[in-house]
C-alpha cells in the first residue's frame, strides 16, 4: 500500500508569472460578453465569493471610542531605568 502525501511544489517567479498569465488568458476567453453562461463550478465560486464579501471583516485596530476609554499610563511606565 502506498502512502499518497501531497508534495510541496516550488516554482520560481518566472514560472509562477507564466501560470498566472495563462489562467488570466483562459478566464478572459471564458468570461467574454458573448459567453451566455459561466461554467457551473466558476458560477458557484463567484457566488460564494460574493457571499463572503457581504460579511464585514472584523477590524484588527481598535476604534477611537475604544481608545478614548483606555486609562492613560503614567509616563514612567516602560522607561528604561
């Protein structure tokens, strides 16, 4: 019985760029205005992306209101002695 583990694929910048360009060219062909329908898988992925975009991402920065309620630390805290 053979173990199938995914191998890590390492490609250089030149090949990565070529792959991205090829994907872009194929998407341009698939998404031409005269194309009546998207492939089912692509339509599902676009719908999923649109759903994800509707939910606001949580902010990692505190709001100004939150910061205004924080106590002010004395100036000597954190200073080197």
